[in-house]
């Protein structure tokens, strides 16, 4: 096969438009701004797990679509999400990632707000009376918040449909794992990567890249039997579930063996399954531990990825240490798999950012078995629907 010149390199592949992605989708600044408005500001996004806000007045801050937010568990037990800005002059209220506060006083002019978002105090309020600016008119902006199986989501769109309709049956693979026994987050870390947000999301839908991972090549993950036993399930709304992988930990000397007694509810100790939720969250399990990661786009070329590890709340100290070790073997900051995934996303981004790569090919068809590109095609079909543009030719508005 001869090498190509500029004309043939930049020519669209001779494939259906659903089977490739134009580089513009990853790197164009104007398209990125449009994504924030059309997708990120309108879709439900995972905020945190219920266990991260265990007590009244616990809070957690989030930045999403360039909007600073804070989630607070009220005295009534309900979790609410607010714009994390003072209604007086726009100063950011909460600066810590998490904490506990019955009320929050803005550092700038000392307006104070409670867990309902109500403005409960303003220094010297009398001068506002002439123009009838009352405290009850100065509350924080609340955004839609709901949960399923202990996973708390929010939506910036005041006209958003329900979370139940948005998720459909996408979380069915994790219902038993998340609800049969109480679970909690035991690990959290962040990574800022030099890649477009979709390039990280792709890493959880593209199982063809398993050939990259040294550890996966050394277990039984990549065999003809396992590849065709595993299947992708395509849910409405762009969500995907991958099931059917059982990992052989027994014959890899550098990995701690898995005990069936430590398996999460509804799983064996060898089960791997994953559910990428459109647009930017994924849940996955490796038998004895669970992972949730969420991607926050920062610029067209940078993203913040948050990683959570979950285990059983009632673990003994010994069991918890086992889970932590087994989580960190594959998914911790110095693990077997995660650094390789991060490196891959950044290397792809470098190719598109430089203008060197023109298109991404997603044309593998294997009846939705493990290394079929059907999951990515499903994602980009949903992306195209929300954006009103085709991922293979984003310059053309389709809706």
C-alpha cells in the first residue's frame, strides 16, 4: 500500500458518514463552545455518589460547562445543587472541593446563604429598602438534581426532562451492585489531560485498544473466545453497556488473586463490565471493586478527569485494604492500565491538534462483539443529534 499525498490524506474516507469522525470534532474552538451550550448545559451529568455527602450540610463543588456549582445535603436529607456564586456581585462562595457548612457567608460583602439557597443575612440591609430588594429575592440559583441507585446527577437546563427518562435502562447492569448492600467511595483522584474530552470518553468505548495494555495481553482478555463472548448493548440516549468479560487473574503472577468472597454484589471476582453514559461519565467494575469517572471539558485541548473507586461500606479493615490494592493495580494513578489510557488520549490529541490527522476511523463491524466500533458509532450518532451536525462533516448543519 503506497503512502499518500496531501490530497489523498485529507480526502474523506470511502466509508458511510457514520463510520468516521472529522478532526474538526476534536479540535475546533467554535465547535467546542457549541458543545458546551448544546450538550453539556442540557444533559444530565453525574455529580457525586451519595456516600460523599453523608451528613447534613456536607457539600461538594463542581465546575461544569464553565459554571461553578455546589451540591449540598440539606438538613432535610435532600441533596440540592446551586450555582456556586453569590447573588450580590457574583463572587465564588465555596472554594474547597468538599466540606461541611450549615450556612455560607460570601467573603466579599458578607451576604450569607443557607442550605436551601436562601439569603438569610445581609450587613446593613436598610439601604436596599428604598428599591425593595428583599432578602427573599436574593437566593442562589438552584439547578435540577436527582439520583438513581445512590448516584447523584444534576442538569443546568431548567427545562430538562427527568433523569429516569434520560437514563432509561442504562444502569441495569449495576443495579444489584449499587443497591444490594451499601457502597461508598474510598478513592478519589483527578488528572488534567492534554486531550479533548471526547478522546478520553472514547477510551471507555473502544475495546479494540486492549492490544495496547500489557497486562491485558498477559491475561485471557484478548482471545477469540473472550472477544466474541463479550457484547455491547446499545441503550437509547447514547448510553452503552459492555458485558461478558471474565478475567483470568490466577495465571498472572504480578496480580493479586481475586477471592470470590470479596466480589461485589451480583458479580463474580473475575467480572468486568462497563457502562459509558452519554456524554461524559462511565461506570465499570472489576469484580471486587467499582470505578466511576467523569470528564469535564476545560478547553478544546484539555480536560479534567475525576476518578472514584467504590467498595462495600461494611467492609472490614482487611477487606477494604484488599479492595484498595486491587483497585490500584489497574485504576490507581500508578496502575497497570490507567496511565497507558491517559497517554493514549494525549497522543491522539497531539495528532489532531497539530493538523496532522484528518479523520478518526470507527468502522469495525463484528456484530457488536468486544472490539466492534459500534459503541463509538452509537455515541457519535447521539452527539450528532444534540449538535445538529454530523461528526463526519461538522461544517454542515443538519438540524
